[in-house]
């Protein structure tokens, strides 16, 4: 088959001979094999099928039959999709397993997006055949899986345009780069937009899907697609119009495209501002998706895509989650989940269930988890009004890994609410069901990520399940996760320990730290991953929340030199979260009079403490100034060390500028901390108290000196 594809094209005068027919049939068979088993893909990769197809495309002649071009490009698209699926990440839901041909597939996928290979197949977007155009557009939708490949496609333009760009107007000047045809996807955007305006539904669907994939994480390209030059219609506007088509596949492609453009424009930070126009666009998309999700005639595959698109629309955005709740998207999905999820399983329930139903349940649960992540009213609706907890619980034991993963994400969203943690999660047994999944040694790694995130919340001090989980071995299981080769699981395990140690008894603190091991703690403090460092300092902060516990911490960490050395190094970190937790630990240590002398005599800590008061964010300034206050109030002899570090002058400067700025409304509005003024009332108050104690200590020193004289 590969030799048939790789054969030299027939002479120009015989485009319809038997050789051509053989190449067409061979291309059809290779396309079919690409959709087959992993073994088939492994064989195709070993026989260099991708390179053979690229070569066949490179030999296309103007006289070649459109059916040959279409067959070869469709085979190329099918093989590219299979290769991309093996490499990942999955475009729709969770990939069931890691392919054993991933390494070979990754090499092939990188080859597909080499500039010289792009020169072979991207020009086919200009081919007269709409079938060929659609196949290449579909390839861009299914095969582009990482930012590097995405940028290469966006910046590609034909060699002739690159040549003109390299030369200036006079042949030797370089052109202004802002006028480059590759800027923000110049050629690819123009070409795909022209194809979108054709009256071919299949082609329009392929182009919209290509845009949806190419615009991910590309806000510059997204804004270009959202706004059009005067007298033309933007791609976003065209997509919203096409989302009202009678063709349901075109509706899906259009909403997918519009959603990707919108989310690339609205950054994923859930506190970011969302304009009214962006909210209106989101509502338009939701109305289309609601109709598809609630349709009795739409296939499971179509409704699955609709749920995943809704998840993409609302993910990590508080405003869009609220809109999805208000516009009944949550209710539509809840009805769907309850319809397809029997809570009382029969013995042969899962064996008889079609995979399409399981995939639909995964998609629906994933969307529910995203919508209910932020707001307590939405979580209450999920538990009390829509009564979805039994469906979540039943899904935790589903044989499909994506369903278990999505059910854990739903449990995680609910566990963020104190009311749910104290009632529904306990009463229904959902919390214990997640815990049983968490304790399984052979569970899928991605499911374990989601389950461990739930356990983090269930171990908080207000959780009724905390004692039960301690009795059933949660500490041992968390320690196991600290030793796996997976940063995310390590992070969640540390996070769980941090929650467990908050306001814990001295006995529990010693039990936990004995299980973790102080050697492991010291190793984690040196880990290059700052997220792990932050959580370890968070743990030390909770351990040192009492005077006796500070003594315990010093004893186990190797004395003052070791502990304070780690703290001073962390306070010099470029990561603000690490600095914040380290300063909190230092503030707790400063509450112990027995160890204040160690802090005052340390060569680096006081200088870094001063820097934190001056330059850091308010979440760091608060514990920093609290630390200074304790040192000044409880240790009258601290004046000399704090004065030599410049801390008293820093506090005086801060308060003087704050008073000056506060006296003038204009300065208060325009300057704030830019003039050295402090805008946080808690920091102001503690700085004032600390300065009072330092000045009092100075007066006492001067009085004592006069008496000596």
C-alpha cells in the first residue's frame, strides 16, 4: 500500500489510468487503517507512511484528478489525527491511556510541522477542489496540539511572499516587521477566511474548526478574528451567524470557533474583567449549546462535543460560570446526567452501556464541575435542587477513566463549599467514595490527581470526615504520594498535609511530621519546583503556631542556623508565594521570646525583612511588619539590631509619607505606595506600634546612658 502511494505519478496524458485508481484505493485503505488499532498505527509509522503521503502531495500536478488529490489529502488528515491522538493532549475529554507508540508518534508529528513540510501541504488550501481544502483545514484542526506547532502554522506564508518580505523595496532594505504578512497569522487567516465565505457547508465546518484550534492561547490572533476592517465582517461575527444554521455539525463548529476566540480574548484569570459585549457573545453561544444538549434527536457524539465546548467556554471564569447558571445551561446538563446515569446499578449495567454514553457522561460531568467551581449558590443548586450527588457517586466506579475523573472533579467543586462538606458530602457517602478511590494503588494517575484534590479539601479542620480519614490511613497514603515521580501528586499531598496541620493538636503535628520525615522536609525545601517549596513552608507555618511548637520546630530542623538559613534563602526567592509563606513562618517564630535573639543575630534575615516591608505585596508586608512588632515589643534590646538594619527608618519613612499623602485627596488618589505611603490599614497600625516600641527602647537606652554618666 505504501509503495502504491509512493509510486511515481502517471504521465500527464494518462491521469485516469489503472495506476491512478490503485493510488486512490491505497489512500482510502491507509485512511481506514489510521482509524484502527494501535498496532496498525505502529506499522504505518514504521513504514514511513506519513513521509510517503507528504511525498505524494508534493508530486501533485495540475492535471491530476480531484478525486486522487482528495483521497491522498484525506489519508494524510486521518494519519495525522491518529498520530496527534497518540501524542496528546486529547482534544475532547481524557485520553484513556498513554499510547505505547507515543515516542515514535511525537517524532512524526514534529516532522509534519517542519517549515519545509508545511510548504508542501498548506498551499493546498488554495486548491480548486473544496474536498482538498476541507481535508487540509481538518488536518489543522485535529493535528495541531502544542503552542510551538500552532505558532509555526500561524506564521507560515508561501515561499514567494517570504522572498518578497526578505527583500526591501530597493532589494536590500528589510521591511518593517509590523507589515509582515506572517504577523498574527496573516496568510493563514486571509486564506481560511476566504474559504469560510464559500457556500460549502462541509468546507465551512472544517474552516471554523481549524480557526478554533489555531486561536487557542493566541490573544493577538483572537483579537484579529474578533474585529474586522471597516466594510467587512469579522470571523467571530460570521461564526455566531453560522451557529444558527439548521445543520447541527455546522452549529457545533461555529460555537467551537466562537468560544475559542472569546476565551483567547478573555484571559483565563477568573477575576479578569469581562465586557458586556463579551458576555452577550457568551450568552449567544450558550443558547445554541443548550438547544443541542437538550435535544432528543441529536446523537451522543454531538451532545458530547456540545458539553465539552460549554466546559471550554466557562472554565476558570467566574462571570461565564454565573451566566451558564442563569441561562439554564447547568439545568440542561443536569437533566442529561440524571437521564443517562442509573444510580442503582445492575450487574451488567456497565458492560452493556455503549461507549458513546460513557463519553457523554464524562463531558456532562466535566461541564458541571467547571460551572460549580466558584459560587456557593450554584453548588447548593447542584446538591439540593438538581440532586446530582447520587450520579456523581455512581460515576466514581465507572469503568471508563474519563467518567471517574470527571466525577472526582465534581466532588472537588462541591468540597470547596463548607456547607456541602459538612452535610451532603458526608450524608450521601460521596466523601468516603472518593477516599476509597484515592486509596487504590492501581488507579489511573489522572484520576488520582483529581481525587487527591478532593482529599485536600476533606482534610480541613471543619470537615466531619477528617477524623474518619485519619483512622483509615490517609497519612500513610499521602506519604506514599510524596515519593512518586509526579510533581502534581506531590503538590496535592503537601497541600493536604498543610490543611491537616492547620490548628492541629501537638500530638497530630508530631504524628504527621514523623510520618513525612524531617529529612524529606529538608529535601523538599531544596526542590527546584517553587510550588513544592511554598507548601512545605506552609506546613512549617502551621507547625510553629504556638510557643512550644516553635521549640519543636527548632529542635527537629537542626537548630537555629539550619532553620533560619532556610528561611532567609526563601525570603530571597523570586517567587512571591514562597517569600510569603517563609515570612509567615518567621512571624510565628518571632512570637517565641526564646528564639528572638537568634533572629536578631542572623546576618541576612533582618535586611530581607526590611525589603519585604518596602517592596513586597501587601500579603507579605502584613506578616513582615507583624514580625517586626513582636521583636520590638517583646525584646527591649532589639533596638540596636533593628536600627542597624534600617527597619526603624523604613517604618518612620512609611508613616510620614502615609500621613502626607492622606492629608491630600489628590495625592492619595494619584500616588499611594508610589510615594512610599502605605495603603493597608493593618500594616499602618502595626508599623505605628512597632515604631512606638522602638522609639521607647531608644529613649530608655539614652536615659540609662545619662544615668551612667
